[in-house]
C-alpha cells in the first residue's frame, strides 16, 4: 500500500461521495455536501489515496463556538483497507496540522448500530490514554418525519488530548 494523505480539494468531492456510497452503514449525503467539505472544510478533513483510488476520507470541522474541539462528521475507509489502522492514521494526520494546534477534544456522533465507529473512537481514546465520554446527542424523536427511520446518535467526546 502506498497511501497518500492530503487535504481534500474540490476535485476529491466526487470520489469521497462514491466511497461513502459504498459503505451502507454511513449516511450518504448529497454530492454537493462532499464538494463543500472538500472545498471549504479541507483544513479539518483528509482524503487518502492509494494510487488513483480514494480509499479513505474524513470530513470534520471546528465549531467557532468550540475552537478546542474537532468534530468528525464522517469516517470512511474502503472495505479493502479496513483493519489496517487507516482511520486512526487519518485522525492523527488532521490533528498534526497547524490549523488544529488548539484542538484538545474530538467529538463525533455515532449511532448504536455503528459498531466499527464506536470501536474506532473508544480505541482512539484508549490509545491516547484519555477519556471517551458518551452521551445522547440526538434522540430518534429529534429526527423529522412521521416514522422515526433514523437511530439515536450518541456523542463520543474524546479528551483532553495530550
């Protein structure tokens, strides 16, 4: 494997969308949203390529009201690359950037059925020897529509990072 980690560019939006489209447990958002992430939130996101193939993508942002917290919106790793620690390496890659120098916490929301993401964030906290606090962020009733077709989303808060 010859991974290249980089800040995403607008031209990576389509491949990020296609990667996530092939991961059923993730919520697929509009192609426009991935273009936005790659164009406007690239300092806190990462794309990983193996040759020409996009094999990893994290979209994240720093909320202006919480400048010490990196919120990770989605983590996507191609099926062929799972189990190699790529998601952890992507998080570390983002945190090493000058833009993230004030980040002391990582937050993400994870549904109860998304066991891989739960393991990622708990494992990340464990590897850094910091707490991982879990609380309800959005209950099923918070989602719109007559039928609650979206699971509860729990916040995983990792840190303070050392």
